[in-house]
């Protein structure tokens, strides 16, 4: 990145700079601020200004410019382009059943990956069933390039429904950065309920796999599993 400085008291007169404040800051010809480095020159020997230039970056030869519009007091020293690589959380797997039975408890595994170049810290992973929160786990740290698998318990309670299960990782941000991609922070799967059951056993509608006895006229009681 290169730095250009222009100091000319007459430069702004009769130009687009007329009427603007002094000490402008530019990046790749885009004016970032009109009136940077506002300080008391009798007390402050250095003026520092910091700006976010994410929207104006180009692949190479980025140019920062400082413009003194009349007082001749500013002398530019350095311009630093600081690149920050934020984390990027992604829900990469949601191991939900293809179909489910009412009353049975399912263990749902979900995998969270960090695709970013920095570590992710202090975030939550939340599990939803039809928009209702049924579980949350706090993760203290997930290093760059690593993943973690979490487990949630889910028990469907109603017949004839299609449950929408969703795992969602927090969207991360900081004072001067945001996560690279928010679109991959959650994953949803639909699970239809195909039959009813009791406890943790599947079965035909209404019996849940229990043993039933039926008497057929003229025969001894018969016993079978439904």
C-alpha cells in the first residue's frame, strides 16, 4: 500500500474541496472522512485516525491519501493497512432421522466447523423444534480449521406433523470485524411422524409395540406383537 500526501493552501479554493473541513482521508480515491485528526496542536504531537476500508479494498496497489486543505500543519507519517481474518462458523451436519415415532426420544447429533482463519470463542449452539428452543450449549473455543459434534435429545409428541429441526450457531462479530459468512450458521431438516408409540419403542398406532391379547371366538386367546 502506498501513501500520497498533498499540502497546498490554495489547492482547495475554487475546487470541490471548497467549504470542506481540513485534513481529509481517502482510500483508493474514496473519501473516508472529511476532517480527520481533530486535535489540539499545542498539546497533541500526533493525530491518529482509524477507518474500516473493507468495501474499498482491491487486490493490489491499494492507495491511502491524506489531504491538508489549508493550514499547512499536518505532516503525514505512516498509513497501515491491517488485515483481520475473522472466524467463520458453519453447521456442517445435522444427523436427524428420516422419520420418527411419537413418544420416542432421539439423540440428534450436529457438527459445527470453523472455516475461518482465527479461533472462535464464547458462542452458543441452539437446537430448535418447529421454532421452539429445546436445547443450547455454550462453546468456549473452537480453533481455526477444527470442528465439534454436539448432541441434543428430541421427543416428538404429536401425530400427523412434520417437525422442522434446526441447529444454529451464533453469528460472531467484534468491535471492528464481522463473521465472513452468516448464511452457513444454521441447518434445518424436516422429519415426518409416521406412527405413534409409547415410551422408547415404536409400534402400530396406539400400542407402541406392547404385547396384546385378543380372544377369537372358539379359540384360545392369541398373543402377538403389534
